[in-house]
C-alpha cells in the first residue's frame, strides 16, 4: 500500500507540472497554434495506443519493476523538456515522457486491482487520487508563489519536478521488496467478448478526455491570455477540490455502485461541454470558463468507477493483460482526434466542445447498460437475457 501511494505521488509531480506549463511554454517558446498543439498531443498519445506492448515487456520484466522503470523515464524526459524549444524537439521529448507515463499507468492500474481487495478498492482508489492531488498541490503552490517573485524559468521548474520523481523512484527501488501477485497474470493477449461494455466505455472515455486535455487548457491561454502562474493557480484550485472530493467519490462508488455514479458523471460532462461551447458561441466570460474547468476535473476523477466495474466482472488473472488492452482501446481515438480537431479548432472552437458533449451522451447510453450488481456472468443488463437456462 505504501508503494502504491509513493508511486501515486511521484507520477503527477512530473506529469501535472508538465501539463500546467505546457500551453504557455509551447506558445512562448515555439509559437504553437491550435493545429500544432493538436499534433503534439497526437504524438503524446501514440504510446497509449501501443500500451498493449506491455504484455510483451512483462514476459521479461516484473510488473513492479516495469512501473518504476516507466516512472523513471517520465521523470527524466520531463526534466529536460525546456531544453528542446522547437516543434521537432518537443515531439521527441514528449514521445519519451509519454512512453513512461502510459506504461506506468497501464501497469499501475493492474497492480491496484490485484493488490486492493474488492470491498476496499473504491475507497482506497479515492485516497490514492487524493494523495496524488496533495503532491501536485505542493508543487503548484511553489510555482504560484515563486514564479514571478523569483523569476523562475521553465527549465528550472521542469528540472525540479522531473528530478523529484527520479528521487522517489530511486527510493522505491532500493527500499521495497518485490511483492508477489496474489493471482498469477496471463502473459498473453486477452480480448474477451463478455468485457465488451468495458471496452466501449474505455473507448469513449479516451475520445472525450482528449478534447478536454488538449483544448480546455489551451483555451484558457489562447482566448483569455492566462499566464503561467494563473494557469497554475487554476490547477491549484482543482487539486484542493480533488483533495476533498476524491475520497468522497470513492465512498460514493462503494455505496451506490458504478452504474449511478457513471450516469451522474456523463450527465454532468454533457452539461459542462455544452457550456464550454457557449463560451465561443455566445461570448461568455473567463469566470464561467474557470468554474467549468474545475468541475470538469472533478467529474473525471469518477473514472475510478470504471476500474472497480472491471475488477468486479474480470477473472483475477486478466488484470494485467486487460489493462494493456484497455489502454490501447482508450487511446484509439486519441491518436487521430487531437490533430483533426486542431484544424476544426481553427474554424470553430465551439464545435469542438459540441462534439465532446455528443461523446458524453454516447457514454451515458453505455453506462445505462451496466447492471446494478456487476459480477462474472452479469457484466451487462443483457447478460441474464443471453445466459443459458439452468439444467433441470
């Protein structure tokens, strides 16, 4: 459990800091426009699409070792980001950091679902999210308080955040033993028909998430002229909210189940994206945009319900291979949506968010198919209709 918490802290120190500075850095250092940022995020998502390669790596490396190795790559690539202030340089370093991020996330999800008991998983996943938010909170407070007063540079912040991740990884590698999995994991490609709803929900989550990650923050800089410390302050508000909300959301999933929680999430996201579009269609202001940005982050924290839904329906030995398959499915749309929507952004930014609202509605339709009590043999509301009749 301590190892899971330390890794949960190490990852956002690099990734969240990279995200907070990215839009200002690419606009100031490389003069990016909407299509450029779309291409950058397309390249960033290619390793996510290829996350199925984790299955091959696990043939020669333990999951715990791979998780720490991937974290080390993420930290190292983040540390040197400011050394490459050009389109080509940013594409290369982004690809490296993305390999680290996506391979870590794939294996980490598998380890969480293996190591956390089902009856405690929702609450513990909520606390892990809260721990990640707390670590990032400290980093963002430092940026907000010192960016202007100390005249910090992008290079200083990237080196510090990536370096801290590397320090935590080194500690974890030296201090913790190799933990045995309670259930041996299959080291082969697993794609099961009965997991189809989980795959579909993962696909839609990936497509919808890309629009928010790529364009919501970019909007705050391009349309409203947010500076580095203002963007970071907005992230800081998100973290404070998530510090409190994440454990409560975990309890909500435990109490009410995945179906009502995911329905709540997708209804809320539909409203949020429609209002995002209104910012461009009707000229609504920066206050609404900032509030929506925070609400959006809270809704995305509910993705833990997808993890616990799969934990309830899956064979114990399917956690690692299915995590890899799910990450690949999650990133199918991520490979082509950012650059395509980058061109749409140049014509109609509001239409980009309108498309996201439609995706949230499609996700809502899928969430309605989750049964109240999912388990093996009862993966969807249709499972009982197709189940064979009991022998007499």
